[in-house]
C-alpha cells in the first residue's frame, strides 16, 4: 500500500511537469509572434512587365536586409528574393526578380524576416 501512494505522487509530478512544459511553450510562442510593422502596400505591373510595390503606410519601416519577397500564382510560388530597398511610407520599389512572371490577380508576398510575418499584396491593374 505504501508503494501505491508513492507511485501516485510520482504520476502527479509527471503531469505537473508536462503542464509546465506546455505552458512554457505557449508563452514562448505568444511572445515571439509580435513585432512586425503595420503596413499597407499595393502592387501593380508597369508597361515593361515590372512589378512595382508601393508602401502606403500607416506606420513603420522595414530596413534593407529585414525583408524578402516572392510571387504567388495559382500554379505556385517563386523563390524568396532579398528586398532591394527600405520599405517605408511613400516608397515605391521595382521587384526585378518577378519581371514577366506575374499578372493582375496574382500576389506578391512580403516577408518581414525578424518576425516571420508575411504580407499578401494582390496585384492590381497599374
């Protein structure tokens, strides 16, 4: 009978340890997911089939080296490419790696590398 009481205590300690591990994982996940700038962007295609990304705002800046982009079509996605300039309100950047690969209705995905957040920007008629 004494052995059973000891076994029950060990089971409770194991359950407590499992709960603590799950809570620690949840806290880590919640605290790491924030930290990306609030931005609105538009994308269009010019007369030479270049994709033009324009940052509308409202706040924040993404520095060169902190973002990358790729195209997304019904057929799939292109490879990630390093962003060629700083993204800030009013900036207009030509995404040369996507030239001729996208059309109106496709999307450009912008990834904020420090947070992992991905912005989906539909391509509109330009």
